């Protein structure tokens, strides 16, 4: 029997493969970054994609040359997020340096959950999360971990809240000893993963009590008080409030400081879902949007959103590090030998994940290489650009915005005078469909107060005001044709 696998590790062959891949990446970046010779997206239907990607996994390999062709096809069929006219969801075009760091991460494949299995990986994770704790303004007994994404991060933080706030030992005994069913108060505009986390925790669909927002989509403080009163009167025990910093749809920051006052008064856990908006911590100009964040018991920040990191890289930080140890208290003699607090270097005591790659590497190397100030400038620029865009939209008589943006997310509608009111929602949907079909821009949509809006996240450092003006020109052209019954 032949054994070819050892040949695949041959460093000389690998160098040749590297050259091909470097060439492919260079070519992609060259086109995408300039926004030329490459669309943002070449849209295909799910059926068409399955049809085109119908090759069976062969028993004998297709060979390196064909393999490279497949990689090129993957790039062609993907959304080109580095393109300046990608302005869709909160996903960033990763810094080229981080692409290479991910290669090193994969090569070493050291885990960052148990010190013995990855001493650098663990150390970098502790160092990176310490930096985030310091940015938040937490005291010296704070601490954090990295999770695979904001959804897992929010769940991890809320599991800690449950353990600390429910009374008894829910982790050990379930809810048996909990006299009253726990509930968590969360804004109507919170990301869906928060409600999902609450349901995963077995608190039921009504375990996440939604709090109304004001006209600017911020958690309404009167509504929060009312929700607390009603929930408590119904016999449930409110254990936590989740503040959005910021919300996904409109990028609105809840009044964290006021919510912190409320939580302090009622002795509730305050969690800030800063998956997108905690990046403002780095911007001297916009940091105040997060006023009071240092009072939160836990904070989540996705570095794969506004820190130009590839997915997934989420910091989950606790004002009192000790709180995070009780969340998953578990024996596993093959991994752990002592109590969690004594084994502060074994991060698995505090994470849902068991195996976890050296996720902190890319952020650590980027921050050390470039310094944190450039990221602060990038965040400030993105937020500034959104304000400029909002000004342009407000001045135009055929566009309206849903709300003045707090950060780099803008929701708006095309409302030309000749469009009947009952057709305006459909017009937005049609325009977006055609924009994606044409492939020159990637924008998204959302519904607010039952109205259909177009939505952009200005997350790409390469996007300029000129790209936004071009977008509006495109929308006018497509919208005009739709209204005239053309196209
Ligand atoms: C406010 C907020 N929280 C949580 C999430 C979920 O994060 P992830 O996609 O990393 O799981 C998102 C995603 O966009 C978000 O905007």
C-alpha cells in the first residue's frame, strides 16, 4: 500500500504551493482594493450554485493545478469584502497581515484553552483580553477570554450572570433550587442571539423580556422600569439587563450609564453587547457613546467586526474575573488538575469551546505592529463618513434616513415624489435586488417600524464619499426605471 501523505509535508513542494497562493491573493487584493476589474458580488441562485459546484469528491485527487483552479473559482463566487463598494453587513475586509497570521495559526494548531497544549496561544489570549479590559476601564481584578464569535460570547457572559445572580447553584442543580423563574431584560432592537442565548439557558421564550425603544431606537428608560415592574410582579426574578452598544439594525447605542444606575439600584447584572460598537472605545471622538461601560459586569466585543480581523475573534470581559470561573465548573481530570481559580492559565475552565485555535495571534501581531492609534483613527473615520452620508441624504429631497447615525450604520429610503406611498416599501426591495444582481455594490436592508429601509455599514477603510455618491446615483437610476416600468 502506498502512503503519499508524507510527501504532502515536503517543504520544497510547499514553497511552490505558497507561490501560487501568494499570487492568487496578490491578484485578488490588487483588484478588490482598487475596486476595479472585479465586481463586489457575482450573484447566483442557490440552485445555480449547487449545479455549478456539483463535482463529487474523487477517490483519486484532481491534482494541484485543478486544485488551484478551484481556489480561483471560490474567490470568483465569493463576496469581495475588500472592495470599496462593499458596505453591507458588519463584516470587514481583513488586514492582509492577518491573513498571514491565520496561516501561522493553522500551521501551529496549538490550542489556547489549556496552557500545556499552547503556552503562547494562552498567553496571547490573556494579554489581548487584558488590553480590552483596560480599554473598557475595568479594575485590576477584571479578566476576559476569547470566544468564537459574539453569539457564543453573549451566551458565555449570560451563563456567568445566571450562575452569579440566580441564587443556588444552577450550573450544578439546574433550576430546582431557584424559587422564581429567572428573566433577562433586553431591548427590542437587541441582536437575535441574545434571545437565543436566553432560550438555550432554558428560560423559555418569555425569559428574554423585550423592552421598548424610543424614537431613536435606544432602550427607553421608562419602558425598562415598566418591564422590570411587570416581570417582577408576574413572579419572575429579573437577574440581568442586556444593553446594546450598539444595536445591529441602526447602530444605536443604548444609554449604558443610565442602565448601569438602574442595575446598581436593583442589584442586577449588566451585560453590554458591544459586538459592533465597543470598537468606539478606541476612538477619542466617539468613546462617550459607551459612557458607563466600565460599570458593566460583562462586555462582548467582536474584533472581527471593527478591528479589521478575520472571523471569528470575540473578547468577553468580566469586571470581576472571578465571576467567569463558576460558569462551567466541571471536572475533567485529563485536562484540569486543580480548582479553576488556581488554574487561571487554563482558559477552558471559562469557555464553551474545548479545542480553540490561537485566535488572539492576528490581533496581537497587528496591534503590536501598527499600534492601537491607527485603529482608533479608522473607527473615527468610519463613523465620520456615516455622518457625512447622513448629511447628504438629509439634504436630498428624494431620500430619508431612519435616524441620525450614532456610528457607521445608516438606514435610509429612496422616496421620490412620483412614487405612490403604498409602493415605497417594495421599491426599496426591488432596488436592492437589482443592486446585488448588477454586482457593483453590496448593501443590505432592514425593517424599522414596519417600513422597509436600505442599510449600509461603512466598515471598509477604502470606502470614500465618492462611492456613496455613486451609490445614490445608482439607486436613483434603478428606482427611476422601476417606477417607469423599465427593468
Ligand atoms: C450587536 C450584535 N451582537 C451579536 C452579534 C453576533 O455576533 P457573531 O456573528 O460574531 O456571532 C452581532 C452580529 O452582527 C451583532 O451585531
